[in-house]
């Protein structure tokens, strides 16, 4: 393709007396009724369609992200509600146990006193047993002498 063929392909080329063929700086070639390159029109249409698809995809992804966050927030809210219920139930059970303990406290005090008495009684029984063994040994030694 010669240089002249290339120049003729452009619809917006103007002849400059000093510099030769130049590209036009006017936008008249993009006016609605003005004929222009159909290839350029097709490419620009495709570009705008692809850009539109890309932007719609980005918006859809963002929308899906927000839906996911909303779902996660709802699930988290339900979990915390169940934790709150569990904590409330545990608190009520602790209060009930404390009340039962307070009602049993006099009996527990009596059990402690009985345990102390039994311990003292046990010590007295050991002392009595030791004393009985010494008496028996003494009695046997006296019996052998006679």
C-alpha cells in the first residue's frame, strides 16, 4: 500500500499548504450525520459494550459482596443471640445453685461439727486402744511372774 493510499483511507485528513497532509483537529467527522469509518464505529461500539459488561460485572461482584456480608452479619447476630441466651441460662442456674447452697449451709455446718467430733472420738479411741494394749501387756507380764 502506497503512501497516497494510506492518506486516502483517512476521512479527516486536510491538506496544509506548508506541511502537506495533516489530521483534522475539528470534531465534525464525529457528528451524527457525517459519514465516518464503519470499522471505527464497530470497534468503538464493541469497546463501549465491553466496558459496559466490565462495569456491570464489577457492580454485580460488589452487590454479591454486600449480600455475603449481610448474610454473615445475620448469622453472626443469630449466634450472638444464642450465646446471650446460654449466658442468661447459666446465670439463672448459678443463682439457683447459690440459693440451694445457702439453704443447705446450716446442714453443712452441722456436718462439719459432726466430722470434728468424729475425728476427736477417733483420736480418743486410738488412745484408749493403746492404753488397753499396755494394760494387757502389763497384765501378761504380772501373770507370768506369778
